[in-house]
C-alpha cells in the first residue's frame, strides 16, 4: 500500500520552517562518524546511568496536561489517527510506548481521541522508571521490553528510539512479531549504501552529552520493512535535521501495519 502524506496547515509548517530550520547545519545538528557502534559508545562522553539520574533531578518533569500543542504533537496525533483506522477500538487500545520517558504523549493522544480508551505502557531505563512511576499514575511503566511485547499491544510507538540502540533491526523485528501497528517517529533515513554509526553531541542542561546513534540506509531500511509490514504513512519530521556523511537532511516517520498481524514468529 502506498503511504499517505500527513497534511498540516501550511501556515504552521511555513512559520515553523522559517523559525527553526536553518539553511546551514547548526552545531548540534552535526554528527561525528564512528568506525563501529562500540567505538561510538566508547567515545560518547557523559553516556551513563549516573548522568541520566542527574538530568532527571535537574529537569524534573511530570505528565501534566498541556495547554497548547506543539508541531511535534500534531505529527504524533496524525500518526495515531492513521494507526487507529487499522484497529477495532471497541475493546480499547493497548499502546506500548518504547522510550516514552514520562509518558507525555499518552495525555496528548487521550485528549485528542477521548472516545477511545487507551491502556498505555511506557518502557524505559530503570532510572527513568524509578523517577516517574511514583509521579504519573495514568500510565504503566516497565523496564523489560520483551516481556512487555508479550502482552501483544495493539500499537508500538517508538519516537527517536531504535536509532539509539545497538541492535535496532532486531528490536524492530520484535515489534513486527508482536503487534498490529508500529509507529516509528524521528528516524534518520539517509542516502547511504549501508547503516553507519555516529556520535551525537547534545545540550542537556546543565550537561553537554554525547550519544552513540545510527544513521540508517534509507534504501535498505525500507527494503527490510517491506518484507514485514505495509507502509500506511511515510512523513517528514521537519523539526529534526542533521548533517552527516555530507548530507543535510530531515528525519522521517513511518506508520506500519504488520503483515503478520502480531503473530509471534
């Protein structure tokens, strides 16, 4: 099935582009290539559990109701709108939010689709779960991805997640084997012959942190996906841009309907 293009008010998109998207890559949009994932990990400064804990303490967040929607919220809402067309919502929708941090998107989606009952679970690192589980009782939390997938969620939502994992394709395969619809958001699908590891430098106040990250070969990535899922939507995430391997480009998102319909493989 051909993917549909998500449509947003052109004035909003135009204004956002003028304010946020620079004609040339800015400092934190430049990524450093690495010889391997292990090398990227070893050269990533501040990449540790203790730093994550310090960040949580310095920037506490709770899942409070938002008064306005961001451009990213609009993108996620439209992705879920596409996903919900594929699922019978009469019995409620079970969402597995992989790397969902404080579960903020659960409220965005609930507010947008009040007629649907959502059972929302966030899978995160132990330090994140320990911090937010006592704050937010509107979602469930788990530190075990594979155990959570065994509950056979209706939707797996992963925003800026699999590109930060050492084994992204294996994780994506596990999504396809255990759910009906997969929403991937904020993914670097690049004009490369093969996937390449890199090092990302980011400002996470008060720290300057580096992360190992993958840039995916767009051609290979979509070829892998095609064997397991139909692309319902292929959309631009115009807020996220990066300069890597001589290309200054925009991240993308996909809404995917699994061909196995959640059958365990």
